């Protein structure tokens, strides 16, 4: 009698990675793939503890590590494919992957627009772009309390508590990141 083993969540994810590795095209994947991985990790997280050394805990920790590594490799592979051929069908990207490539697409458009403006002698367009860059604002999240500050735009900001979210001039945000006052991975441009 042959016993058929159940396919695990990690097996399914690894099969996606293997399939993606076999082709130059971006394969269509379920839009919920990464959310499903995160939800599965959340459910097994309670079973795993780095302090506890039970078999269940060890297996859960190993599964979390595998799911994280395979997910990261899948994202990196798919984004790498897009970077090498931006004409690939963006509809095949998961929403999280589109979030990653949107700035790449915007950067390409901006580059093309600047080069075209130079080529066409459009000084006014180049001046407009220069002005737009001078004062940028970003959304930030504070990692620690911080007193009120005067922004590079001369406006007053703060005071701030831990986990506060604020919109600051980018130059202020850069200096606060260096000192660890705000979370680096939480800096988002304001549109």
C-alpha cells in the first residue's frame, strides 16, 4: 500500500518558485500568495518559540524559516525578471510585487521625460522638476519620543511619541533616520 503524503504549504510555495525558475516569462500567480504565506506564518507562530525546544516548536520554527526564504527568493526572482524586461505583463504580478515595481516604472518615465526635455530644449520643464525636488515631504514613523522641531520648510513639527506617524520634509527625515529617531523602512514619499 502506498501512502500519499499531504502537500504542505511550503511544498506548494516551493513548487511556485521552481515553476518560476523554469521560464523567462512572469507566471500568473494567485494575488493572495504572499498574504496567504503571512497568514500561515501567523497561525504557526504561536506553535513556535525560540525559548521552547519541543518537537512542535522546532518544526514550526523550521517551517517559518523555509516559508520566509522561499517567499523572499520568489519575490526577488520575479522582480529581477521585471527589471530585465519591463515590458512583461504587470498583470501577472501580485499586488505586493506591483508595489515594488511601481517606483521602477515611475523612475523610467521620469528619466525619459528629463532626457526628452533636454533634447527639446525645454528649460521651463527642467526648472519645474528642480523646484519639485527642492521640498519633498515623507511619511515617517517615530521609533522613540522626540521634541518639537523646526522643519527645513520653517514649519513647526511635533512633539512626537513612540509610534507616532507624521509628514516631515525629507531633509529632516534623513537626519532623524541617522540618529535612529524614526524607522528607516517607514519613510514613504507623500504624493
